[in-house]
C-alpha cells in the first residue's frame, strides 16, 4: 500500500484546509484509514480514523468539533476537512492505513504534509 498526502499549506487562524490522502496498491486489504500529526519535538498523535467498511469514525478530543474525516471508496482517497484552525494545529500531518488480521496489524504511512496556522 502506498499513500500520498496533499493539501497542506499555510493558513490563518480561523481558516480551513482539506487534506487528501490517495491510496494505491493493495487497497482492498485496508481496514482503517487515519490521520495523525506530529508537532515539532513531540510524539505523533491521533487526529481521526475511519473504518473503510462502514465509515465509523473516531476523533481526537481536540479535533472532534472542528474536523471531518471521510473515505471515498471509489477513488481510494481519504479526506480531512479541518475548520476553525488554531496555531496549535501546526504540525506535519500523516496519512495512515491499517490492515488487521487475527494475528497481526500492519501500518502504512505517507510522507506527511505540513500544515502551518499563523496567528
């Protein structure tokens, strides 16, 4: 599975961005797609996840009311719509794909896209 993110950039506080993640390869094996972010000097943290089978979603508390994750099965593309952005949302955002089996869990990662929110 290969993942390519796009849509990052510079935005003013209060603005919006939509990130995209295009998946290719053995996409039929993906069970969960997700967005994570890493603030400089800190550990990577969850932003949101979505089950590809039924669209169930999960959000970090900090993003629950300000973002929407979605998955387009026909395009094998995941989106993250982020609104009311804050300077503390500045981070590198990573796309993640997860394959689940009875015995193991396999993660795939994109290269990341920078989101910078100016005050």
